[in-house]
C-alpha cells in the first residue's frame, strides 16, 4: 500500500469512529508505528488535519472544528506518485505548447497534486528543468479567443467568428458550429461547420479577430464523415477530391524519409538501388509542395504531372531570385 492509499485509509478510520486506537491503524493498514507517525504528521502538515490524541480512549480522533485556520480536506481524486508525476509532466507539456491558457484552471489542481508528493517543489522544478519543447514558427493565439472557443466547443454552442484571411487579406464574419480543435505544426486550428458555406471549414486561430459564443446549439457533424474528410488527404487542408502523389526519394534521403509517416494510408517500398518510393493521397497541394521542397534534390515527383509541374515552377521561381540583377 503506497502513502496515498495509507493516508486515505487513516482519514476513513478517523471519520468513521469517534476515537481510533493506535493498534487498529497498525493492524488494518499493515504498517509499523514509525510509518504511522510519519503519515500522521504528513496529514497534519500538508492537509491541516486536526488530528489529536485522546487520553481517555488512548487513541486518535478528529478535533471539533473551530473555524480557525485552513479547512481540512483531502483531494477528491487520488493518484499514486507515478500518476502524479505523469499529470504534472502533461501539464508542463501543455503549458509549453500554449503558455498561459491552462494556468488559471490548473494552478489549484497542481497545488493539490503537489501536496501528495514527498518533495513537491523539487519534483516540479525537475520536470520543468528536464522536459522542454523547442518551438519553431509558433503563431500566437489570444488567450481570450482560445478560452471562448474551447467553451463553445465543449458546451456545443454556436460561435460567431471574425476572421482575417491570410491569403486574400479579406475580413469576414461567419456563424459556425465548432467541431474539433487541432494543434498541428505549432498552429491551433478550429474545424467547424460553416453555416454560410454549408460545409466543413478549417480556421487558424491566430487569424481570428473576434470570437463570440451565441446562445444557440451547434450542429453536430457525423464523426465518421468528419474523420473521412479530415484524414482523407495529406496535411491539415483536406477535402473530398483526393489524388495520389508518387514521390521518389534518392538513396541519400531514403532512410530519413522512410522513418516519417506522411499519411495513414500511404504506400511505400524500397527500390533495388536504395531509393524510396512513397505514394500518398492529397486534396490540396500547397503544404505537400513545401514538404517536398524541404528535401531539395533528394526528392523527385514522379506523378501526377500537375504536381510535378508546380514543383518545377516553384524551383524555377526560387532560382530566379539568385540570378544576377534579381
């Protein structure tokens, strides 16, 4: 029995009986007198337990409340030390992904978790010192917008969004039914049912100017239909009209490319010369082209011809930037 379980058992005995002899604690919990005294002191110092010795019954009891000092209450949910470490690590990871978003909601819970650990401060400092996420190309999101969107998403309410298009620079207002929140490549995206377009759309949260919850229930898109739409093609911008790209990674890049999963339905094989052939579905090609180009001369588009032509055009445009006089 770990310390968390022992503390809970001691508390249960004290609440169920006016006075509990020491031997009863030792027998029922199966601990030594030294361990019992340490647990008793832990309850007093960490949880303000009003435990006192009763000379008449020669046992321990909970003192009557005097309304002085912090209230004695054990956390309603119990975890062992390993589970608490995992929770604190998850909280630290999420805080690194989007700083400030969870802090107001998690701080009190974090303090309660910390009181159960033997050395709470050193444990949390060690997690923060040893676990770190290195951000690249992170886009900032308004904490107010994030909170509003999460609330509407979980309450299943309509949202009114004011959105600035990154491509056209046009500001538009949409009424949407939020479906999913996705963190993808350092960017938060909101997948919605757009009531103007009568279709599923995806908005980047960093492009939002305003978000407001409406007092109307959201429309629910079938989960299977949504999964098929979002996961049918490569990247965040999926769609129903899916094409297949065939890519050849040269032997120098094959090992690196083969260690990556580009899509759940991808097909791949190694050639005799050590090159790597990858076939992936895609609906929109902007993101796919960027990922092809990051391999430079280590990747060649075999098909379709339309995608191959776009990559060649992008390479030609890049080359022109380095010609004399450009």
